[in-house]
C-alpha cells in the first residue's frame, strides 16, 4: 500500500482542538487569562456582563469540564469554593509542532 504516513497526534492534542472549537470556551479562557483563579460564579457573571452570553451555570460548568479534560484549565478547591486557572502548556505543545519559519506573512 502506497500512501502518506499518518501524522501521529496524541489524543490530548485532539482534545485541545475540540475544546477550542467552541466560542463560549474561548471566551472562558480569555477571562481566565485576564484574571486567573476565578470561581464558576465569577466566570458566569463576566460572560453575561462582558459578552452578553446568557448560558446557565450548568452549561458553563460543562464547558469548564471540557477545558479541564483538555488540560487547558486546572482547578483548586478551597473550602466550598472551586477556583479555575488557565494552563497554556497544551497550546505551547501545539505551537511547538509548527515553529515560525521566519517567513514574512504580510
């Protein structure tokens, strides 16, 4: 059989691309980059006030779970509160695959 070899991608890379495919999840990441360590309540409030997103807390919680499964968000429990933090390593692993070649793209 003649063909091109398949590019080997860890499953985690596919999870990152899937997680970033949703606009709400990208906005959540934007908010965590702006201010890390937010609770679900804080994130929901920012999505409503800054972005006009009227998603339920349960929907935002599910989005956060997808981001956490992809390794883009980590959480820390303190008492009854759960704080969410952005983690950029999965994105760095993707960009390392295609380093800038020095070409002028303008």
